[in-house]
């Protein structure tokens, strides 16, 4: 019932928007976008984080804030105009849209080559659904889309787009119909600039690793289709420019290489008009729980000429144990964390007394000595550091979790510990099956493994604890330990006395050692 009410409101709003002039809608949308920028702190902070990742080294803080504000205004204007554009005929739309290099795509279709059109959320991207059948109506045109949550609105959108001759394929149904359409010589548009989740390929986007959908590259390799990119830019009030690129896929290129090339091309499109892109989407999302990337199916791909040192760092703060022995036992886990992600920058926060030890570990990039035992000076020190994406808490204390929470680090990983479950948002499960106490190094390695560290790394190759050894070996070890214990109780030497070890030790303590008896006789 609620879905139907929302659908009625959507239809009423669409009817009102269709009756208003397009330029007036653009101005109203700008005002609504500005209101959203003021009221929506969550999305404003997300957009600020995204533009800082993309342009933090190129623009000042003031320029980044202005870019975010301008983005909200254009986003509101373009979204509101899209409602009216879907009801307009193509010839009326083309009065406000300038099209460049459409011949690049038409040329491929005329020689019988299918086309995979790479799209991005730039400007009024819904224009492609309205205009593509008008440009190349002599072949089948389709788009891969994500089904909407409201079934009534989803059905209306599908019906509206099908009236222009565009076919829609749901991602969740499968891609065989898309492959069949391409093999028949048609064209398919795919939005390729959003976070692809656990099934994506991790490749650089603005020199920061991002999960990217390999779908356009897979479709092109399966059907030998040409890959062309297109973008829409806002050039003025209710005015847009649609630009098509030349074919950029290379013969023999792998799926990973082509996916990296797509990211590179979309980055170039965004740099033309940064305020037009969809910055309120979490493009560089930190996966949960496996943010270390080592165990993903498609893995990480760096294009030719790009090394790990060229990537923008993924900053990980590791809160070291407070005792030297525990800190040493956590070194294998730190090494596993460092080697499981090429852009990982590991920073260790440790008490001043044990901080020099971490200088001996080559995998540690930076060290923060904690000079003060008080909570708030530590929080102030952590806040002055560059922003961390993740903090890994090796100690189990409530105080350590409070430090990270008050410092504003969004992802906090560790064991539940002492009354701190509400502070740790990625908890590491402990084995429930009854077992003897495990070595501390194994507890630390479990934290790394739960974050996605590679289990084949040498740090994970530890000897099993003694209780898991065969019974005969355990008995021999215990017998050896008893012999050594008896020797120590007897003063450091083996005794052939028939007296029991406890009595022998008691007599030894009462009578003293041989040297002491000699001194008394003298």
C-alpha cells in the first residue's frame, strides 16, 4: 500500500513538472539542491570526502567546498529536468542538446560491429535513454539497469523508456539476453562509474583503488564489440552537450586492462566538468569485512606504468599493545596486513616506551608515540593526523576503543573486549569451541585474517599449539618438562635419591646446598 501511495505522489509530481517550462524547472532544481546541501549533512560530508580523494592534492579546501555546493545545485536542477525530459519528444529535446561525434558509433554499426556504450552519471544521463533510438534507430538499442525498489514506479519507467524503442535488461536476471543482442549487431549502454562491491575489479580511479564493474569489458570480449564512451555536460540553464568518444578498445587487451582504461576515460570526463558528476555516491567504499582485498576473486589490477607507490594511500591505524612482549607477538599480523593491499599505509600508535621497537619493522610506514597516558591528549594527537580509513585495535581495553571512536575514525576493528562492543563496528569473532588458551600471536593473526589478509602469507604459517600434537609426543614433552622441573628443585642437578622430588626439595631448602654445608663445617 505504501508503494502505491509513493507511486501516486511520483505521478502527481511528474505531471506538475511536465506542465512547467524547462528553464523554470532548472532554476527550481538549483534552489532545491542548495537546500539539500544545507540540510543533508550526511551526503554533504560524503561528497566532501569524495572530492578530497579525487582533487585533494590539486585544489584548495575552499575550492573543494565550492565544488560540492555547485554539485548539489546542478544535481537538483538536472534531476528535476529529467522528469520533464522523459515526457518530451526527441525533436524537442534536441533543441536544447548539442551532440558531438555521434558518427563514431554510427560508423561501427554500419559495418556490422556491435557497440558497448560506457556511460557515467554525468549531467542529465537520462538523455541517452531518450535519444539513442533516435540516433541509431536502424539497430536494436538496450540498456542494463538496476530494478527499482518500488514495483509501480519501476513498471512506469520501463513502459516510458520502451516507448522510445529502448530495451531494458535487469542485472539480476542475467546477461545472456544482452550477449544475444550484441551478437545480432545491436548496442548496449552500461553505467560503469559506481562501486561494484565484492564482485568488482579493484583498479585505480583518480589514483585510488576502487571496485569497478568489469561488465563492459566482459561483454566486449565475448561478442567482439567496439567499446565507446559517452558523457553529458551541463553548459547552461536547461542546456546540455552530449559527447561521444572514439573506439578505445585494443585488440588482445585483457578484461582487466580494458576495465582500467574505462576508469581512466571516465576520470578524464569528470575533469572536464567536475560539478556534473554524481559525488554523493560512495565510489571509494571501504568493504566490510575484507577491506584488505587479498582474497577477492578478481583481485587488484594496476595498469602498465602504475606502481603501488603511485597510488593514493589507504591509511590504516594499528593501535599497538602496551607491553613489549605483546607488541613483538603482533609483528606477524602487522606484516600480513601490509602485504595484503598494495596501497596500504600502516601507521602504528604505541606508548612512547615501546615505540622504538616498531622502527625495526620495515612494513611500518609511520609511528605515533603516545606521550601521555590521559585519554583526551591521545585523542587530540590522533585528530591532528591525516584521516584514517580504518583502525585496528590489538588491545582489548575500553580505553583504546574510546580513543578511536572519539578520533572520528569510521571503521574500528577488534575483539569485543571489556564493555566496548558498541564502540567496535567490525568485531572479530573468537572460537567458541572449548580449547586451551591460544598463543597471543595467533589472536593477532586472526584479526588480520578477518580483515581479508592473505592466509598464504608466511606470517600465517605457525606451528600448532601443543594440545593439538599427538598424545605420544605430548607425553614425551610433559615427561621432559617434569624431569627438568625435578632437576631445578634438586638444586640444578639430577639426583639418584629414592626420596620423592617434593621431599628432596624440602630437605634441600632446610639443609642448604653442598657449598653452604661445607662453609658451616669450616
